[in-house]
């Protein structure tokens, strides 16, 4: 097995896995220690209510597992936020994010090889998925369809959870005001060098997926990473204002050119269309203000240099070398003249 001279951090997010976490970490250490010169295992405990904390404390003891860091959260958060806790505390040149229940740790060497070759982001997708309910699968499909329509990225295929990120990508995400939200999609949309790998391994178990929490997280991800939903609202408001204005003109024309109009219809219709026109106009203005405030609060860095290249031949350096040689020759000649 090839060994790479780099520092690798491996992030695990666990919850109520007191019975299996020790074996998971032992297996991870045995795999990672063979492929890198230095490593650390970072465990983010997502507010477990079993004996996980006691087990993790024992594993960090004198007779426990080497290079182990544990971060225990006081309350349960979504998976992306828990992953980011480990990422922002990682020290490695590269950071691998692994779900111990569904991702195969033995695939890390193949992913790391791509990262060392120059990929800032390496995604790995498991063909075998954990079993979930029909309601969850349906909601998941709707979310990914909407997200791909709004952002042009299918998160399940193009930004899976199993990934290796370089330190450069993590530093870039840190510049955003909400890194825990942008962590999921930004590596796939930030213009970094990416690699996609596919493997097949049976998941250990299906992690607990609660439909209500997943829907809430999906909505937050949609509204925080794209303007499309709010832009749809402003477009509908503009359409409503224009439609009511056209209807008002139609009512006036009917009132002027038709004699058999019901009493009070013209005034009532103008009143209704005028009211809805004003409401649509107010919603349009409010929507634009909300979009502007959202863009200011979610705005990331103005630019980011994803890769940097320098020519192997620099004429400036050659000129500097000539001047240095010339200066050395002049000094040598001066010394000879002094000796004479």
C-alpha cells in the first residue's frame, strides 16, 4: 500500500453508537496509519443519550486509541453542522468526512491518492444506499430535483457526504458567514479541482432519518444557498401587479363602451383590482429588500484563487542572477587590483 507524506484528519459524526464506536475507530486507525505519515481521528458526538461519552472518554485514555480527538455537542444538530464542527477543528493537510454507518473507511486510500495528485475535493459515492421509508425517499427526491433546478447541482450525486477536502477548501468555506450551511454544496460549486469516485459496500446500518427534521434542513438549505425561491415570489408579485393593472383598464373600457353593466360593478371591480395592485406592489418591494439583505448577510468573499501556477522559466530571475554574477565579478576584480 502506498504511503503519502501528509497529515490526514478523519472526521466521524456519531450519535448513540456506544456499542460499535470502538471497533469503528480501531479499524479506521489501522487503515489510515498505513497510508499517511501522520493522522488524527476526530469524533463529533451529536448529543448522544446512551453510554457513548463514557466509551469515548475511555478511548482517549492512556490505554486507548492514539491521535483521537472528541468533541461532544450539548444538543443535537443536523449532520452538516456536526461535520463542520470537526472540519473547523481539524489540523490535517487533508480532511476526510465519514459517516461510520454508511461509508467504507477502507476506501480512504483511493480517495487520498486523488487528493495528493491535485484534487482539492474528492467525492465518493456508495452504490448501495441504506434503506429508508417511502415518504423519506419521496421527499428526498423532490428536494434534490428542486435544488438541482435552482442551483444546477444534484447534491446526492455531485456532492455526497463522503468526501476529502484540502485545507485550502476549508479556509475558503471559513470566509463565508454561514460555513455550516455552505459546507455541503460549496466544494462542488466553488470552482475547485474535483474528483468523483464510486464504490460498492454494504452499509453497516441505516442511520436515523427523521422526515420532519430533514424537510426543515432542506428548506433552510434551499433558501440560504439560492435566490430562486424568493425571486419566484417577486416574479409572482410583479405578475399580480401587472395583471390587476390590465384588469383595471379592462373595467374602465367596459364601463365606457357598454350600457348594460350591472350597477356598482365598475366601482367594485376598480376597488378590488386597485387594492390587489397595491398589495402586489408592496410584496414586490418587500421581496426585493429581503433579497438584498439576504445577499448581504450570505455574501462570501469577493474572489478566491482556486489554483495558482508559475512558469518554470522566469526572465526576471535570470536577470537577477546575471546581476549577481556581475557584481561578484566586479568585487573579485576590485580585490585583485588592491592586491596589485
